[in-house]
C-alpha cells in the first residue's frame, strides 16, 4: 500500500524495540569509532543487523518479527542536507577499526582500532623439519604472524613472498609459500607486499582483473601483474600524490579512472583524475574537477562509471564527465527547492542512482532516492522515505534493491523496487540478521560497493551474521520471503561473491589455522556447495590477515587484496595474494 509522501507508514518500518538480553547496545553513531571486540573473536565477525518489517508492512505480529530487535549496522550519520563544516580528515584511513561501520557492520577484527605498534622480532628458524617464517602485515595492527609449514609433501611450485615495493617480480629464493602444500589444496600463484606508506596510512582502492593482467592501486602507485605468475605486466605508474578513489568497474575496452589528491596537505582535495588503460598501462586524459558549491567538499570523492559517463561524487553534488574524452556533461546538485542535496552515488546495468538528504533539522527531514538519466542527469523517478529512514546502500541495481536504516527505532529495511520505477515490489521478510561487508569509512559517499551480497533476476543472496559456520539465504525478489538457504561447508563464515553461469560463487573465509575456500552453489535443484578452490592451510594466516579487503574469482583464480594500508614500522604490509591450480 502506497503511503503519502513524508508520512510514516503503519509500523514505521517496524515499531521500535529494545535489543535482546546479552546483545550489544546500539552503536554510538555512524562514523564514530567502535569498541574493539576481544582479539579471540572471529576476525570476520560483524555486528548484527536485525530483521524487521518494512515501511509498507502492517504492525509486527507474533513470531520472528515480534522478537526484540538488535541494533543494526549503522549509527546516526552526518547530516548532508544543510551547510556544514568540512569533515575532519581522520588520522588513519578506514581499515581494521577504521571509524564507522558499513551496512551489515564492520568485521570484528576489522573494527579494532588501528595501532601503530613497533615489533622488533623478525627471525627465520629452521628446526625439527618445521620452518617458521615471519610474515609482515599492516591490517593486523602491525603484528607479525608466524607460520609453521610442514616440509612434506614436497611443493610443486614456488611463489615469491617478498616483492619489496610491490613493483618487482619478487625473490623466488626467499621463501616457498607452497612448501607443505597438501594434496587437493590450491597453489599460491604469487603474493605481493605493499609499498611503504607514511604513518598516517594510505588507501588501496580498486582491484581489476583484465584478461591475463591483475591491477592493484596502493598509496601513490598502480601495479600490474601477470595473473598466473605475478611478474610485472607493465611498469608501475607513480602518481604525484596519494590515490584517494578509483572506479570499481572498467570500460568495455579496459579503461579505469584513478583519483588522487591535489597536494600533500591534510585538507587536500580528491579532485585530480587520470584515465589508465589496464591492458597496457598507458595514460588517457587527465583533468581536475572543481567543487560546485560553498559547502561542496571534495576531501573524498566517489567515482561511478556507467557506459561512457563518469560520475564524480562529492559531499553535496556530483559532476558527470564523458569517459571517452573527459568533457563535462552536467552537474547533479541540490534540487530546485534548495533543501535536498546529493549524499551518495552508485551505478550499474546502465543506470546511475543518487541518494538525497532533504530538509535537515526540520519537521520535513527525509531521504530520497533517484534514478538518473546518464546522458542528461535528469531524474527518471524519485522515491521519498519517511523521516528517520536513511538510504544507506544499494544492494542491487537491476532491480533496484535499497537498504535503509532508522537509528532512532533501531530498525532496518531492505526494499526491492519495480524495474525503472519508484514503486515497491517487495520487502525482505526473513527472521535473520545479515552481515554484508560494505566498508568502514566515515567519508564514503558511495552507495554501492558491498562485498557479500549478490542478486539475479529471482533472488537476493545475503550472508547471515552467525559466528563460525553461517548461512547464505536466498530471498525471493517477488515476495521478500526465504526461497532457500545453505550452510557454510566449514566452521567459518561464507558470503556470496557473484553469479556465474547460473551458479552462485561464494567465498568461505579462512581462520588462522585453516585456509579459505571458493565454492559454487546451484541456484536450482540441490544447493550443496561444490568446492572450486581449497586454499592451502600453510598461508591461512596471510589470507586471514586481509581485514580491509577486496576479493574476486576469475578464470579459476582467486584474488584477495587490501583496500587500506597502515603506516607501520613493524615490517612490510600485505598487498595482494593469488591462488590457482
């Protein structure tokens, strides 16, 4: 039933309820540092997110939705719909314990406060047939992890462990990461360490697999590796200042856009753009993008690539450029009434979306979602949400799947919209808490980019937040009800990556003592996971140390890389790891 604009529907996305006994209280607010969990917790455990009725549902009935609700993944966010002071640059970039949870919360150990710790121990001991190697890490608070590797059976291949600054081919003789690899385990194809970064840290946005080339951004550089061997595919590209944003997608012909700062100052703007060809490393056009208003800050930018349109999002506006030549097309800023400002952008499937924050600190305060015409920037439709409900993330763009959060009521809602329409098709009505990983940065204006959520034309796939072996739940897009579910094959969390040839590809996370796994799950018939890659136990500690991460599975190879680098004096930081057969 459609509600009048700005009027809260019956139940208001579910009546407010208190957390159940023993559950954590509501988080103190969006973007605020969270209390770190005990170190013994699952390194990927995330705060829970309650199930609750949606904006157009009747009042809660007895049963799953009559249960006390847990606090959701978000605290109160900064307001975007009115003039404000420029955000303060955090001392460290978002990473393990970077401020602010993402939709579904931040990972448990990812949300530990970043600590610059000194570790003076780095030794290589050989005794009793067991090799101990110190492996550097940045996302684990600067501590070095020791790994025991059984020498029997003999390895079948070597992988470089120390490529120095990330731009070399590595020292083949330093350490064999495949030593002790067991029958049936995947090979470590290669492993790269990150370049040195300053104490304030640096970003590592983006990871692209283009044919036989894997490309990774880190600090001020863009590295390219042969996907199978890890050898340099083309020389590293050095940028004048820190990389601060990148397009997640590439054009059909393999081009991306990197954004970097305009200076080394703490209040530097993220407004310098450079096109890069992933196949060759050649540079295309480059330009700066100006702010469009008095309070339109660009300390952090959000790059969205849709066809031949590049949207550069900022605090209160977005500038659309033509990807082919960099020409300015249009600006998306405040609506005509002057009270609604863009607060985030995302895109996909030929569509661009923007969330707007309207009427801040007034009785009419509310959020809106718009689908834009990529060619003109004009709104194709606008959907208004009741006061108190914030548009957090889009879980899908075809159809539009929007995640909302009400901090005052401690409620969440996932709504599926009809194709190219603001009308609601269904709302998720499943008695589970879900935990996709959507980042931790308080300055993030990106509406998309969640890891651990996928959809096809029938179902939305979400990971439950259970500790240890969780489940992936397939939710019908037509009804919002559970279609089926499948449990992780191991005692560790599993979450969906993407759909491929009618099957759901999922990643089972590693523990400190067991390697991860890539599995496929049939979306019809039997849903029993089938193993595609079983990662070696010998590198489980390296794999589990990527707290702030990006992952992908392409052409039988699995890639994992960091998205945030900590300035640490304790040793080299992890950058990227690849497995294959």
